[in-house]
C-alpha cells in the first residue's frame, strides 16, 4: 500500500477531497489513443491508493472521459470517491460540442453526464470556460442563470459544491465577488514559473473558497525541463521561459530534486490550494504522481530559488 494522501475540506461544504486528484482529460485520447482497459486500470488504482478525486467534463473526448470513468467506478462503492464534472458545453449525437449556459442546458448537461458516468449523483459541478464562448455575454448569463441553477441544486442537496473551471483567474475573481461559490479549478496560473494569481488566491483563502490547481507543469516544460520543443501554455516555450526554467533546474539539481517534483510541491503549498488535479493516462503515471507527491524536498532549495528572484516574494514556500 502506498503512503496515504491527506484530505482537505472544499470551501465551507461538508465535502472533502484528497490533496492530490486526477484530471481525466488525457484519458480521453487527448495526446495518444489508449484502451478502455488502460483507463479503467488507472482509475481503479487511483481509488485504491487515495487519489480518489476525479475531475472530468463533457468536452473531454466528447463524453469519452465520463464514459470511461463510469466503466471504472460502477463496481466501486459511491462514497469511496469524489466526482467533479462541468456544465456549459453539450455533446451532439455526431460528437460535436456546443456552448449552452442556460438553465435548460445546465440541467440537460448534468443528466447526460450522469448517464455517461452511470452514477446517481455528482459531487461538484463547475461552469466550464465561459470566457471561451465570449466574455461579456457569457459572464452575465453565468451570473444570471447558470450559477442560480447550480445554487438551487446545491440547496436541495443534489450537489455538494459549485464553481468554475478556467485558464484565467480574473473572471473567476469576479464570479467570487458576485455569487457564493465553493471552489474554482484554475489551470496554469499558479506554478513554479508563474505566480500572477497571488492576490486572487489570497482572496479565496480569506473567503474559504477552495482552489483546485491544474496545469501545474505549464503544459509540460516544468515536467520535462528546458529542452528543445518544450511547451509552455500549449505552445513552444519562448526564450525567456526556457531561460528561467534552466535557472530553476540548476538550483533543483544542486539538491538532487527533479524539476517536476519541485513544481508539484510548490503549487500545492499555497493555503488556498485544496487539491492538485494532475492528468494521468496509465496506472504507472498515477503511481509516479503519487510518489512525486510524497517526496522530501530540502527547505534550502526554496530559499535559494527566492534569493535568485525566481519565486515571487509573496508566494508561500513549502
């Protein structure tokens, strides 16, 4: 049995999640094809080893991620895992995706997700990337229609928590100021390379809003290092990011700490961060994430990074 993973409360709710969860977008053949059996094996290993918080969405593989989760979880007691999916995008019969943040769209999306997941309830629901659909109009509709619909479901006990999942913190902060959310999924905006969201995270911590972090490797460069072709924010890393990554790597190397290990531990250290949601496509990848999570890192490494100006002064150190 692997080392247990601590759990943390989601916002002010009764829901608790492990501090290391599983993002299931890659499981929907995002980067390379994999079989149903591989996906099921990974999910079941994660449940057995305490990484039993799964983040999914209809968008991921046009429902494939949810269907594979359903295959894996149907034989597992429902209270043994926490499931989070999203609303705002619906899947047509031909597999194409369209935006719908209306009340009817939200209820239909939840119903279709439950069918794909083969479950009778979902623990947490996020509004998925409303900024992608057009910022001004979608922001208003989410506040006027989407969140109130989810709020009714929360008050009825149908779901335990609600929030939004995005690649930016600015609109999430506006949502937090205008609706009683429980949590946010924030991808790529609080990492060892980028701490632009510090004020937002402080607000969330002060107001007991949980933050689930995705993209803690900034699309790959913090996992593989400053090598040719390394990607940052879904594109080839620019020279200044390659240079900063090399400088971080050099300090990590002094202490024998892999870059990705430092990246994971740094992201998790902010008190607003309830869980890291890391993508896995195999049991071995999930186990590697687990081992990285439990690794020991000398405190002096963080002090050296800060002294070199590679970590923002206000960022909490592990």
